C-alpha cells in the first residue's frame, strides 16, 4: 500500500517514512502543499498524512483534491495545534482522523492500520462479484476464483478505483515495492492472467484497456459491451 506524507519537518518525514517502510508500506514525501497536490494528481494513494501547517498553506487544503479523486482514501491530519476547535475544523473539512503532535509512532501506526482496515482493505462487493483483500479471495456467484499474488492486487486496486483510468505507472507505484526495477509489461502479464483465469471462464469482463492511457475496472459490463 502507498502512503503520501505531506510534512515540512524533514526529520519527521524521514522517521515516518522509515517506520512505514518497515511495515511494508510504500511512501512518497512532499514537504509543501504544492508538491503534495502534484503527487496526488499523478498517483493513487491508499492513505494521505498531511500536516496542518505547511510553508505554502494548510494541510486541510489538500483534502478536497484527495476526496475528489478517491472518496474512500483516508485522510489524516497531523497538528501541533491541538485545540478542540482545530480538531472539529479538520473533521468538518473532510479529514478521517486528527492526530496531535508530538505523537508516539506506534500509536500512529495503529491508527493508520485501523483506518486502512475500515476503508482500504474492506470487502469489495459489486453485484455477484466479491473481492476480499484480507483473505486474498475472490468469489463469483459463490464460486471461488483462483486469482492470487500480483494479479489479485492489480484487480483489487482497479476495483477500488473503479471510476478512474489507472495508468501502468500508477499500478506499478501502488503495487510493486520497487517499481523502478520492473518493466511495465508485468502489468500486461497480470491482467492477462485475470482475463484467462477469471473473465474468460466466467464470461464476464472486469478490466478494460483504455488505449494509451491505462486500464479501468468495468464489471458488470459483459465482454461484448467492453
């Protein structure tokens, strides 16, 4: 899972990134609001951490962009301004959590995991198709489908962002720990496995190719409609 950290304290950024990396999260770091907005425009994130005070604005200002692109992406605000008024303001502006500085890293990690369990890794149910990320399990009309590993992760990521076109680069960034070390054709291989192991035998279509742009989750369209 990929997390964006928008924080101008470089030491805190480094420490946050190291803690999250140790727990298998991939991280990007933006030290100001402008860079944070840029990252959000080019990548999909499973969670965003943003500081209240940034050199060029307030972390609250990024919430609308995050939620417009992916309404289910949890947004956590970090702040040394721990007044009840600020906490209320954060939630009214769309934040999913508010954590006061200084904080214990273990507490922060636990709250991140809780948010992701609630939002990012919850069951995906679309008509007769059920995707269970926690158990790496797919069922269609009660029948279990043998799609595992990276193809499962690709399908899940596209299903979570089913109103969007997701590029190969975005899929690599979101799923592979070191995307720069693999070639984009691994995405084609994963999607081909989904189509061969799932779509073809079930006579359904789950992923459509959008020429020169990427892929989009399209179920419950029939193959003839895609």
